[in-house]
């Protein structure tokens, strides 16, 4: 014989279901938080110098020509791994020196070649930009983009 769904039974099903899904939500939130903390993408700390470098990157619209981990324009080289390509990913002073030399040598004056404009950057700006690119270089990207330009 079919039982009748009474008002109290309907209320109990509603509250029971609500509690069940709230518990599921809390468990998934805790699991996600642990994953983000333990498997973070940050390979090095986000320092004031890195933040300043990101501001220099944005102020000069570097992404209008360069890509960073596959995001941006494809007119100029990918810079997400530039510190590894230059072999200075572990040495902040060497990274600054290479960055300083590169920026001071622009534009190169080579006929028929794409030219990077000259930006009047202070030493602090170049150090910050070098640190930002070192930080980007050490970001754990979880294999994204799949075929990063070299």
C-alpha cells in the first residue's frame, strides 16, 4: 500500500537533503582549498619587486607584442620561459644584467627585422621586470600551454 507523503515527512526530506548537500559542499570546499595550498602554481614568492615588475609589464603594454604562457600577441617572443632560455632563472642579479643589456640594445637597428621599441625604464623598473619574468618562469603551469613557443 502506498504511503502518503505527509507535511512532516516532506519537511524532513527537505531538511535532510539540505543538510546532506551543505555537508557535500563544505567537504568539497575544504578539499579544493587543500589542493590549491599544496599544489599551488606559485614557484617563487610574490615579492614587492615581482609586483613592481608586473606593473612595468602592464604600463608598457608588453603583452601587446609578447606572449606570457601563451597569452598575448604573437608578434614578439614568448617570455614565460625566457629566463630559462637565457640561463639565468636562479640568479636575480644575472637576470637583471641580461634584461638591462637587452633593453638598452633596443631597437637593434637591423633592417627588415621586427624591432622592440626603446622604453625609458629606471634601474628599479628593469630589476622589477626581471623579477617578474623570473617569477613567471618558475610558475608551475601544469603543462599549459601544451606547446609553448621557444
